[in-house]
C-alpha cells in the first residue's frame, strides 16, 4: 500500500497529464490504498456473467465507459485474489472500449500483491477455477516484467523470526521452527485478555468481541459513519456504495464502544508519537464527537472523527468516522495491512493455504507472538503458486 501511494505521488508530480486509477480485488485491500474494487471500477458486478453480457450491460453506462477509455495507468492490488477468467474478461472490455487489439487496449497495467498470501476465492468454481497465473495472457505480459520486493520492514528487528516466516511461507519449515513456535503456546487457562486475538472466522471474532464488550459495566456509545458527496450523482452513488462495503467489511460502518474497552487504531494519525495503524489502547472517556484513548505506549490522545475520501473523475465522497475498532479479536482475513506488536493467534482451524503464514506475519517479533492453538499440519502452500513464485524469484530448493 505504501508503494502504491508512492506511484500516485510520482505520477502527479512527473506525469500530471496521465490518468491513473488505483483499484484492488477486495474491499479491505481497496480500503488500505484509498481506492475502489476493480469490479466497481469496471461496472461488472461479480464478473461471473459472460463477456457478451458484461459488454451489453456497459452499453448504457456512459460514465464507466468514458472512465475506462481515458485510463492511462491502472493499478490492481492483491492480484493473487483475481481469477484467470476475470483477468481475461477485463482485457476484452478494455480492448473493446478502447478500440485496440493491444493487451488491455494499450493501458499500462500495474499488478501488485503476494501469491503466497490469501488465495483466490472462486465465486463460481464450475465455470471459473483457474488462478491468474494459469492465464496465457498474464504469462505473456508479465513473465519478464516482474519486480520482486525483498526487504522485510515489519519484522526487521527480529532476524530469527524473519527466517521462520520465510520458511513457513514456502512450507520449507524445519523441526526447529515448529519447536520455536510451540514454545509460544499459551497454557490451557492462561489469559492474554488485553492483546488482540487473530482468529479464522467472523463468527469467532464476533463472539470474543461481544463477550468482552458485554462484560464491561458501562453505557454503550455508537458512532455512525457520515458521508459527504460532491460531483456527479451516479459516480457519487457508486463511490458511497463502495465505501459502505469497505467499512462494513472492516466492521466500522457503526462503531460501538464503552468506557474501559480495548480499541485498535486503524489509521496513521501521529507516527512520531506511535499513533499508527495497529496501535492498541484503552478508552478512557467517550464524547459525542470523539473518544479519549490511553494507548499502550503511554500516550493519551483524543481521537476525533477523521476523513477517508475516494475521488473518481472529479467526483468525491468523503466519509467521516472514528478511526477505532474493538481490538479483542479480528479475523485473519481482516488483519491485512496490520502490524501488531503483540497478538494471540488461534491457528488450529485455519482452512486454506497460506493462512497460517498470513496470520504469523502480522506480528512484528517472535516475543510478541502468543499461540492459543497451533497445528503444524495447517501450514500448507498451493504448489502451483509456489512454483510460479520460485520461477519469479529465482529461488532454489534446498
């Protein structure tokens, strides 16, 4: 997400006549980069329909067609979540609307992501079941134009933990790696109540959050999102719907808090004082327009509503909300982009490839990691994706 923001700054500064759009494959990752989902950008809904039907639907969507035609650069983040089928349909839409046989109608396409993090979720597996790396088009365009980022910033203070993570990422972990992780297992009734719990399902996260909040004997306060729209009505409606989807996926469309509850900051507010995305603290007092929080680093701050905005083709929607969420529990999927000093991880019921790695890699150091449950058999990697990554990174098996 940081790199994508640097791309945007660079284009604004050096190529101001170019039109660049930033999108992502999921609502949560779109939220992290201040963009919209690629499906909303293209106006194609789930993208499951045939290409003929998708083009027919776009016939009367003048705003979307104009936007596609004036795109110079298109960024798609979390590309590992996109299927081969959807990728190829987007190519045909661009070629058709831009009246060009060049890939994506001649638009510069920038894809970012990690194929060894969360996998593609196929919405219609009978018709669409191939990863994007299985697309001939993808391989033709990107086989020789991939940049690999190698420096780890999140765990850079703990080289031992970086080593463990890099091996788990490829399912090449050693018995010593497993032993070190098992040493982080909590005893049966040991509690780490003030630390965020990462779990595999929404249901589990809700149970923990509701139980912890319910045990606090004080009045609840509710903070609803406020939307301010300027510009073309149709574009604003699309942007508001997109933001509502992003905020409800993060569970912050309505924020419910009590005095004494534990919260997690979801926006960088004051980096110098450690008030960054992922900082955790305790609510000291609640007011109509803000919340006073004592953060675990000792810093106390009044957290007022802040603005998130999405701009598209001169239209803008600004959403105002308290940048806090309950920090008792978050799903592994929703922890995308978070860097946590401490966390309790519940990993025995991880249900898909790469999930254990994604959860473990949210935590900055081995000393900040606590395991509620852990099953080494759940450390799985998709062999097709690993083979692709090995080729791209020039990785040799040991």
